[in-house]
C-alpha cells in the first residue's frame, strides 16, 4: 500500500505536479494551487504545525502518510522529505484513493471530499465548454471601457 502511494507521489513529481519541501509546499498552499498536502509520519512537531497551518490557509486537505521522511524522500529522489504538495486534482484523488483502500476509517472521508471537488470541477469545465459553444467557439468579447 505505502509503496503504491509513494509511486503515485513519484509520478506526480515527474509530471511537475508536486512541490517538495516546506517553502515550496507553503507557497503552493498560499497561492491556492495545492490540492493535497502530504506529510511524513515522523515529521517534527514544527513541520506538523506548519503543515496544518498551510492546509488551513490554502483550503486543501492534509494527509499524514504512513511512511518516514527517508522513505518519502527516497521515492522522490531526495535524501529526506517531510512535506510535499500535490497540485493536480486527479493525482491527489488517486493518492487518497490508494490510502483509503488500506485505511478506510482514516482516509475514507478525505477520498469522498476529493471526489466531490473533482465532480464540481468537471461541472465547471462542462459549463464553460457550453458557453464557448454558444459563442460559436470564439473567445469572449473584449471588455470595452468608456473614456471619461
């Protein structure tokens, strides 16, 4: 299980959808790009406090992985890594789904929340596609401002 989650995190890194470390993850949360904040199980007290603050500030989910900093870092090509931010909704959903398969009582609600977020995003994409189709595929008309 943990190996699958680490493989998915490595895939997110190769896709450019993972921010590693406290500062990069904090920036991703601050700018509301983070969908899922990953935290190693043996992260220090300060890192845990910062991670919970980042997740609250960025309105994203915080998942404590059942692996150590060294295991997470090895999966991501680093010596150790305590915190990482997934910026892609589909990859975040896949990671949480893998976690929920092994520990449904801990990650089940998180998987449901990410599924709901993904459904809402799909509805927004569909709505904008319909609007674009009604305009004949053209871009939105430019906004004309009056000169005073």
